[in-house]
């Protein structure tokens, strides 16, 4: 029993005695190959185990944090449209006593600041600007702790494109989102933020390079369609009455 053909595809090839049943089926098959879903952008997810670790030290008065991570998706891409970082973490606030300003000392008040994270994507020297994204774990700044999963997109508005990621490889570095104070503030008994990262992944919205089989199928489809057209022309010419 003949297989069913999509009515949409069937409409592309007219019922013609010149093609014949076999020729028409071949043409329909060629159209099906040509109009099959092609390569398009899709999400590619890569775990970043280098970032999974305890972070920070309450006794580190410099509150430095810089965790590098290399990533390799194992394949090149035709284009990279967007890049996201997703990090699951538990974070504890930094603490200090704020005692006014150098020009205006005040009674000390205890302050909690729950800092998020931010990541810097290495653009391999392609731009003088850093490509960064911020990860927030609470809508409130002055809370002792927060946990959850934060996801944020890298912004390349100053860079033009993510072409430096077309090879599927790169580097990023994770930092505290904000550890600073104004030099005229009086800060006492400072304890740096700390926490733990439970999971991290990089997500690309990218178009992969087609497998060789896709190109081969397209070439076969064009060959079948061309042969069907030639067969139709040949049959039509044989049926046409000779002039004279």
C-alpha cells in the first residue's frame, strides 16, 4: 500500500501524466527532503564543575573572589545569539559596623549586605570592554542570607557579537557583585561575605554547523527533483505532435 504524502507537499507537484506515478512520487520525496526542518538556533547547556565550591572567607578583609572556569562545548557554531549563566548558590551577607564619616563621626550601627555574584566573560581581546552579567539571589540587600538559582544573560551591546565563541570554547571568571565602600566612611569590624555554589552551567542559544549528512540529503533531493523534471520534459516531448 503506498505511503501517505502530506497534502501540503502534494500540492507542490501537480498531477501530470507526463510525470507518471513513479516520477511524481520521486518529486514529492525530493520536496520532502528540501523542506525538512533545517539547522536552526537551539539551547546548548554545559555544566561548569570548576565553579562548584565554597566561596569567600568571613575573615578575608579584602573580600576578594575570582574563580576562573574554562568551558568547551566540544563543537563549533555557525552563530551564537545569546549567552546565559545559571548558578545555584547559598550566600551569606557581609557584615560591618558603620560609624559615620571622617568629617562626621556617628554612633556605630551594624549593617548586613547580601551581595550577589557577577561573571566576566573573556572576549579574547576582541573588545576593550568586559562582557559581564550579574546574579542576584534576593530582592532585599540587608538580609543575612539567601539561596536559590539565579540566571542572567551576558550583555554584548558594546561588542557587536559573540563571534569569539564560535569555536565553542572560552573562559569566564566569577566575582562578588559588589564589595566596596566610599573612602570617607568609617567602617569597623568588617566580615566578608561567603557561601557555597551548588551548581553552575553556561547556556548558549546557538546555531550548530550542519552535519555532513544534511548537505548530502539536500544534494540527493536536488538530484531527484532534477531527474523528475527531465523525465517529465522527455515524456511531454514524445507526446507532442510533430509539426509539418
